[in-house]
C-alpha cells in the first residue's frame, strides 16, 4: 500500500513538472521577426498604466502595469507622495508616450532610494525603459525583459497619406515637422540618460541601431537586452 502511494505521488510530481516545463517552453518561444525576444512578451494590456500598492514580505511595492499614458507622471507623483514608504516599483508595460516616460522617470528619481524592478516573466518596452531608468537602484531579475527599439514619428499612416495627396509642399512640411520633433526627442533622451547615470552608448549602439519600421527584407524592430548588456550600459547596477 505504501509503495503504491509513493508511486502515485511520484507520478503526480512528474506530471506537475511536465506541465511546468510545457508552460515554460510556451512562454519562452522566440519571435522569428525579433529573435532576441520572446514571441509574446508579458507587458500588460491595460490602456493606461495602473498603479497598485501591495505588501511583499516586509516591503511595500508599487506594481506599475500598462501603457505609459500622458497622465502617468502626475498619477505617479501623487501615488508616491501618498505612499512615501514604497521601496520598489515593479514595471510591466508595452510602452506608450515617450515624453511621459521621461517625465515619469524623473518623478521616480526625485524620490531617491526607490528601486525600479522588472520581475521575472515581466517585460518593459519602449517608453517603459525610461520609467525604469529613473530608479536608483535598478534591477532586472533573470527572466525579466528590457526591450528597446528605435522611436518613430511616422506611425500615423493616415497623416502621411493625406500630406502626399495634398502635394509636395504639404509632404515637405510634414517631413520637416517629423525631423524637428525627432531631433528634439533624441536630445531629450540623451539628456535623460546623462542625468540618470546611464551610458549614452545605449542609444547609439543599441536603440538607434534598430529599424524604426519593418521591411520585407528585415522585419526586426526591437531588441531584448541580455543581463550582461544591461549591466554594460549602466541600465542596471553591479551586484554588491
């Protein structure tokens, strides 16, 4: 009888292990278009970033999940003021408003000592990168994803099509506006990295090397940093 029960428990453990392995395999299936990244990053589908306060052990943490929206900096500042004992902010986001990401990162930095973290299995993409980089210190857990890309101001296809239909002058004006805004944003990103103590080579060697728009020949538009790369560029800190 005891042998039979022991065998049943062993079979059950094997079954659980097999399910866990299958789940892990599914979660880590790689994206053929972006081979450094998983096919389905876990970056939340909230249309605006939701800020939730939770206790994890003896520490109070803020879960920041969803799209980086223009109202985030103000909400984040209010949430940190109302919860001055928050020790860490855990991030999961598909990105969003670039300037709001920079502003939110500065809000976090103004609350010195607040750690930003990308937990295992969570992904922080695009504008979320700049929210994360506001932390001091910054931690990416093994299995957490810091995903970068090249920002683009040509995402509004209807505006482009309309300007082309209106003729050369309208198209030239649109291109000029895009160039000017892109230059300003690049300058703002550069200034942000300097202030946060991060190597500007993150921009020149990684972010700005990505394609802004996928082509038939090359569909890759984003890159997942390895933990070693994050440490190299100062995105994270060396463990003490």
